């Protein structure tokens, strides 16, 4: 009898509990799912209407997949949970005293528990003017932009009669030797070589250069040396020039300056580092490192009541006392942990044990038949790693339809080397290089 | 001996024959294919890098398919023909005396035979300022724009607290009762009803209106009355309000004025008529009707030597003496005819018999299980017509990969009613309606 009324009390408290989750990436969605179809009132706010499977975004940028293959409307993902409401809106601040989230446009949303899961963005280390010439790879918009620049550079090179200009247009520069940089470099080399031999008449494979620039002493610094060495060889075999210990000094339209090098280029891609979303400033926090919000072992924001931070924007510490890396698997595990902790806390009054990250393996793919896996105790590389990479990434897609569509396109590509999404938007500027008036005969 | 030397002469003449095709739509591509792997030197110029299967573009606009599912790089389509060169460039004029095509940027391309296949664009009948508020459906860019406006209107409606504003945002207006208008109206009604019942929490199906406005006395005027009647009933069953004899007086941001009606709306789509591309002006011709270039029975442009016009931009006459309709099947047949005629003319010196259009059947789809076919002597409507429509359109796609991808998505959608491509680009403006400051609890 006493127990029943206690439970009733918890239920009615839960019903009046409002959890607001800002951001529907890996972390936010995982938290929301754990809270789905409970008596808790959940609101998920994102400025985008879709979640994005970022590990495959480089394939959109290199014309292998369509944006819709790797993204899904947040409403669709969460539609089955009747207690979850989705808002497409931009958050501009948090009032931790009134316990409200402020939206662009003047609406406030009240919360009892707030989850900040706003992710990260590319860090240009004070050179935000480089962004226009060297987009990163965080959104569909950027992936389409990169795809267009790449394809237009090839088209312009085909039309050019100036050998120097031709070479410059066919030179791609990728800044940053992390997994994204390596994946982009490998994919661009494959795409370029295929297009030149198959589809263009006035370009030679030798005209093409793909340059991967890393400021530090080695690429894929998070991986053990044997895998880095393998990746380096695989990249070089694919025709990528890897340059390490080379900090970039300037990026302008069509030129990258690094060390003593001046590289004329048709397409620059930024993958040199991330910083946390500016969510810390909502709380008046200057997060560290790179804007990440300090949290305790329960992922609650240090110094605030009822506010939590998960994923790339959170500076949770690992067992070694260092901040956990900004990886999808960390975000997902934190979201799941927090969603479960909030559910049990609000419905059952239970206190959760501290968050612990379980490393499921770190991976990067260089190209056809070449990938690396680091599982901590053991590693994997080569064709087998590549198959495993493909299977894992198909499996991680959000539903059966996307798994089927991506599988078919990958099998098709494996057999034909064709990339199906080589689209240039009609609104992109195209024109024949106008150096000289000439008649083609 | 005499014959052999004659053939040699024809071969060497062909080798020096340069055919330039401007535009790689249905007509231009069909012509190019007929000239593929011959001794003729062919150049295809388009300002886009892809051809587009326009009959399915409305499915991109209504989030059912991805752009890459229905478009393919022109280079990929023509890559197998070693005598065909593709140029991504904008044509700005023709010098019929010097026999050159002028490209934006200063390059001239010389021709011996010129094929103009530049298609059509939407006709705003002197109101080009309406275009910004009422995009047509001719390019991927426009399809994405419409998809975004539709989805954003629903998102804004979900956030709105003003019942009038909610209703306005959920009202879509389609101007023009031709096949495109009917297809869009049916698809928007289906999409909207599904999203409201499944994914939104604060919208009711009754809030939604889809209005199809036609200036003339009936929709689908090119079809026989029994089919039009059926389409009208199917549209009304799907929840579309069809208004005929209602010319539009103005289109502004968020409002359409037609007759005595003032309709507040979240999304307007234009499908009220097409005009030919401005290619006629390159020749100093004011084409008729609606800018279409006058051609003879061999599709050569009247008054010009060695210049031909095919597809929507050509005003070829049918057996009844009226201009042929601007349809994909007309364009394809004309392109095939002309490509063959040029090949036989240049290689064998043969003179082609006049072009004759063969009607393969005219079709429009209203929605799930509802389509119409007009084969001239007999007609088809309902579920069977819809299955036939789906099979024909999958078959007409450019290759096996696209056929498979589209089939899977259609089957998936038929079973689940889900539309996989409900993406709003990150750069689209979103903000909460700001009428009043309020706190949501």
C-alpha cells in the first residue's frame, strides 16, 4: 500500500517532468529514445529537421550517395513516441534561473531537466575567413558544396586550354590528416581517376593531384603506428600526396599556402579540427578544451542544477583523466546513459552510477579494399577491415530502407566503380575560362 | 571500285563533319546516341552536367525520391561513345554565317550541322516577379526549393499559436491544372495528410488545404472528358479543392489572389504553362507559339541552312497541322529521328523521309492507385493505370541501378506511406513565428 502510493507519486511527478533536449544528433536522439513512451514530457529542439549519419557524409561529398540516403527527418525517427514533441527552431539562450530555453523569435520553452547535445563545428583557429574557400564536412549543405566544387573544377579543366590552369583545377587540397581528411583524400583520388579515364576527353590521370596536408608529425594521430603506416601506404598507392609537419598559412580562392609551398587548387576541404558548439556561452561558460562544457561523472554540467551536456559539446573525462574524443560512439553512449539515468531518476527516484565509456573500436577508411580498425587490444587492416567497415556502417544506418538503398549503391559501385550522384546544382556558377578568345574546330 | 571510292569519300567527309548539339534533354541525348560511335565528330553542350528525368521531378519536390535517383551525368550517359565530346557551358549565341556557336566566356565552337535542343521554361505570362513566390518544376534546384517550402510551412505551423496563421501555412496553392499541377496537388495532399497524422503533434488533418487553380474551364485539358472527370473525383477524394475558370491576378509572398478569392498560403507552385527556351533569339527569330522555332518536315529551321531544332523548343507540326505538344515522347522521337537522319545523310548521303510523330500514350498520375492513360483509341484509369504508369516510368529510367533504387523506394512507400527524402537544407531560413512572446509549458 505504501509502496503503491510511492509509485503513484513518482508517476505523477514524472508526468509533470519536462525534459528538453537541444540537438538531435547521435547523443540527443539516443537520449530521446530512452525517454520514449514513458510518462515524461519530452521536447526535442533542433535547427535542422533531420539527423545526419555523419560517418558517411564524405560519400555524399564525393558523389557516391545522396543526402537522403544518410539522413532522416527527426520527426520520423521520434514519431512513434507519443510523449516526444519535436520543434524545428534555433536556440539562442538558456535562463537557468527561470528554467527556460530561449528560441529565436521570442518563444521560451520551460524545462525541468535540460540536455545540451549541440555537437561540434569546424575550428578554423581564428581564420574564419578561410571557411568560404575551405568548407568542412558537417552538414548536407557543405557536402553538396564540396561535391559541386570538385565536379565544376573537372568540368572547367576539360574546357581549359592553359596547361597550368588545367593542373591547378585538377589539384585538390585536403587540410587535416584525421579520419575525415583521409577518407576525403582517398575518395577524391578514386573519383577523379575514374572520371578522367572514363568520361573526360581532354584530361590525363597525370594531370590530377590530391594533396593531404597535416600540421602535426603524422596522419591519423589517434591510431597506433602500424595502422598509420598502412594508411599512408594505401593513400600513396591511391595517388594521394601526404605532407606532414606542414601548418597552413593561408587559404584564399584557388590557393593554399603552407610552409614554403604555394599550391594552386580547384577545391580545398577543411578537416583540421573541431570545436564545441557555442552552447557553453548560453550558460556563460568558457568551456575547455575548444569550448567543450565541463561535466561531472553523471554528465551534469558543473555548477548548474538540472542541466546536462552530452556528445561533442561535453567535456566528459575518460578513465585516463583526459577528455573523451569527439566521436559518434561516445555521443551515442552518453545519450543512452543520460536518457536511461533521467528515466530511472524521474520515474523511480534511482540515482545512476557514473558514466563509463566502452570503446567499440575506432575506424577509418582509405578507399576500395582499404580500411583500418583499432579495437584497443587488437587491430585490423586491409580488405577484411574494409568489408567489416562497410557492414558496420550499413548496420548503423537508421532503418531497413536506408540499409537496402546504401547496400545496393555500394555493391553497384564496387562492380562498376560508377558514382551515381555526380550532380552539379543548376545555380552553381559555370563559365568557360575566358583567358583568350578562340574557336574550337 | 567506283562504289568503294564513293564510300571512302563519304567516310572522309563524315570524319570532317562536326555536329554540335546544344541541350542534353530527351531530344538532344536521343540525337547524340544515334550519332554515337560513328565517324562523325559530335559535341554536346549543356549548361547542366546532368540530364533529368522530368516526369518524376514532382516526386523529388514531394520528398519521395532523391535528385540523383532521376538524374545522371551527361558524361556518364555519353561516356561510351568515343566520338562524342561533352562541354559544360552556357551558349549565348549562334553565328550562322561563320557557322559557330558562341559560349559564355568567349570561346566559339565550330559546326557543320547544329542541333538546337534547349527545351522549355515556365511561362509567367509577363509576371516574372511571381517566379520568386511560385517556382515551377523544371530543375532540381526548383524541386528542392519547393520541397523545402512545403516542409518548412508544416514546421512553422506546428510552432504557431495563431489559428489563422496555422491554416495559412498549411494551405498549398498549385497554379495550373495540367499534368504537373495535378501530380503535385495529389502528392502534396498525400504527403501532408501522412505527416500530420503520424509526425506532428499540434496539427489536425482538417487544418490542411490543397488548392488547384486552373484558368480554363477544365483540368487536364489535353485528355478526353471521361478521364478528366475521373481525375477530378480522385483529386477531390484525396482532399484537393479544384477551382476552374479562375485566372490568377497576383502572387505575392504568402498570398494568391484569383477572381474574388484571396488565399493566404505557405507554399505556391507554378505549373500554368511553358514557353520555349530563348534559343530562337540566337537566330534572330521570334518563334511561335510561345517562342518555339519554326521547322520543316525534316526538323531543319525554316530559313537557315544546316541548323535543326528538336523537342520543346521546336514548333514541328503534327498531322493535324497544329504544333506538336511539348512532351517527352515528342522530344525523344524527334531526337532519334534527327540523329538517324544526320548519320545517314553525312555517312551515306541519304535523304530522310519527313518526321512523323507516333503517339505512345499520354498519362498523368493523381496519387496512390489513381492514374490515367490516353492511348488515342482507348483509355485506362484507376489502379491498373497506376501500376502501368509505375512500370513504364521505372522502365524509362536511364539504367538498371536507378530502376532498382526507384523501385525499392516506391515499394517501400507503398507499404509504409513513408517518404524518405524529407530534408530541409540547413541554409533555409527557419525561425519561430514571433507574433508574441510566450512561454510554453
